[in-house]
């Protein structure tokens, strides 16, 4: 599906009304495809004002968590690859050899799905403005309206972040009636993310953990601050990185979840470490309604995990594997807790007693364990790999490591945050932590999470050394624009503007 077009029929992201206000736990439950034309929405019913926001979360779930996004975004850092050469071979060329084919369907999928989030966010903000005409500035209801707008802006900023770190200069899609699609420079995109979305969100959102929000799991001011810190990091503005992460650490009441293994499983859902999760639920029922994330987890699971006592087995598609060099690096540095959690090796047995299948054909022999959900945590009747688990997007561990890095770059002591992360992983603590120490810790702690390693290699100038032998060059820092987009939109061929 092509997304950016010269003419777009404007549709509000307000969802079909379900007869009254929604319970807090229901806000992940509605798909934004169920939307009404502008003229059929009664904006005077301000009790329904959160429904446009629901649509954006749902679009993050249905579009942002498409398995093709994982296939390309997560497999380009030298530590992880698509895991199979017998299926979707172009993904192997992208991530393992940096041979880009701009006609590859998954490349267009990344572009389209994140712009779909932006499109729905734009519509949601217009819908919220419609409700605002029935509110009085300075009242609690008006503050609620501003908070809802801030949630939408945070999600939109996250979508822009994914696009700019992978495609470089991109289109700032400011309005759904927009007819010009000339790209903006990377710096202009960073500025837009901060000034248009995140500065507003940091001011207007509650200073709470997501699990404390009225709509449990919604993004908060601290989510916006972490995302802003990640943008400032790319701008090498380490003072702002330190200031923002100091505030999260000192005022957010976040903490690292004590059990790293369970952090990525059902017990770790929306724990005090979470700053942003894409929520999933099967409502505890073995059949019927399911609010899920496409094949996000299923695509990365090994082909089979088998219980030798019962003969029961379950598994996934075999994509998303770790390179053997990375596994060896991790084990040589003494990783145990994070190694067990992150690596599912062929022939190994999980702590729950399930034997991981041997490698099949030309696939990897070590899959991403962070997507593994033990069989006994699956709802009976629902055995699709990873089903009913949330997608972890932003975590407090990254806040601590960003804070350590910023302090070290500013000539200060960065031991504290670094050592908190190490202690949870049962790794020895250090004094006089160096920048190299922090970057290595990010490599291990955040492996297979949202392209962090690749972004780190590019921003530190290490990509040529680490990825150059695989075919990476500076010219290949960003993906090419999808061919189908270029066919439709000649403006994309113009030089980016500031």
C-alpha cells in the first residue's frame, strides 16, 4: 500500500463510539481503521475525547509492530541478522552485506507503516482540537485535552525518530492535506521532533511512570524526556542528555526490574522499568478476541521448542538470529543472566525444560531470546509464539546508560548508572567507567532492541570499522527511498531543505 499521495481523503481518527466512556484498561482495544468522517463526530461529547488518542496507540500496534519492520530495523548492526537465507533473502542482503534493493517490499513497508502512524497522529490532533472548542482554557478538562495532545505528539515523534534514523532526510508530514513532499534535512527533522512535539509533551504530560497513568501504560512526560534525550544524543548535545536523564532518574521513581529474564515476559509487563510498551492482550481467553502485534514475536522464534516429557512443541518462523561473533563476545565477557535471556541456542534447553530445535537449512543457530515467552505463560488455547506479550520499546536501563555516557563526555563521573545496570546483570561493577565501557554495555543490555546498536555505531564513527568489512560505507548509512514512493512522488527526488 502506498501512503504518501498527492491527494488524501481526510478522515478523523476518532473511532466508532461504543456507547459511553471506555474503561482505563480498554484503550488498547480499538483499531483505528474503525473511524468516522469528520461530519459524523459530535465534538460536544467531550467524554469521548480520548478516543482519537486510542487510534494512535492502535496504529502503533498494527503498523509499527509489523514483522517486516523488525526484519530490517533490527538486522543491520553486525550483531543480529534476518536469520534465514532461504526466505526473504533481500533482508539478508540489507543487513549482512549492505546491498540495498529499493524495490524490496519490506523497505517500503517500513516507510509506509511509520508514516501511517504520523498520519493517524495528525488526524487525532485535529480531532482533539474539535473537542477543545467546547472546553474552557485553564480548566481541568482543558488540561486533559493538552495532555492527550501531548501523548499523540510523543507517539508521532517516536515514528519520526524511526524514520530519520533509518532513511536520513525524510518528509515532514505536517498536515494530512499536504500536497508537497520535498524531504527535510536530518537536522531539520531533529529540530521538528523536539520543537514541535517533544517540548510540548514534556510540559503537558503528567510526570508519572506509564504504569501510573490514568490510562495504564500510556506515555508520560518521562517517555517524552527519554525520546528527547535520544535526539539530543544524535546532536551531540550532551548537556541536554544529562539534564533530561537526571530528571528522569531523580524524579520518575523508576527502577530496574530485578529479574532480567522475566523482564521480557509476562511478569515484566508494564513494570517500573517501562517507559514505553506496545500493549497486547488476549483477555485471558483461549479463543475469540485478541489484540495483538501481527507476527512480531512469531517471526523471530526458533522453528520448534519441544518438551521431551510430553512431546508438545511450539515455535516460530526462524528469523532474527544473532551472529556467532556477537554471542562469543558476550560469553567471553562473562555474561550469564543476559546471555540466557537474549540467546536461544539450537540444541539448548530453556530453564522451563524446552529443547530448542537444531538449525534448519541455512537459518541461524541462535535466535532472539528476548522474544521468547515460556509455554506455561501462554493462555491455554493460544500457542502462537510470543502471543499475549507486550513489545518493549523504551526502558529505564537506557536512561541510566545515557546518563552515564553524557556525564563521561562532559568530564564527569559516570559510574553510577552504568553500575546499576551491571549489578542487575550480575556483572562486576567498575570505577572510572569509560565511554567504551558504556558503549559496550549498551551493546549487551539493548541487543535486539530497536536498532540501538546500529545508531550507536554511526553516531560514534565506529560503523566503518565494525561494519565496513561487511560492505558498509558512509554512503550506506541510510536506506534508499522506496522505489514505489519515488514512482508516485517526484518531490522526493529534490534536495532536502533546511
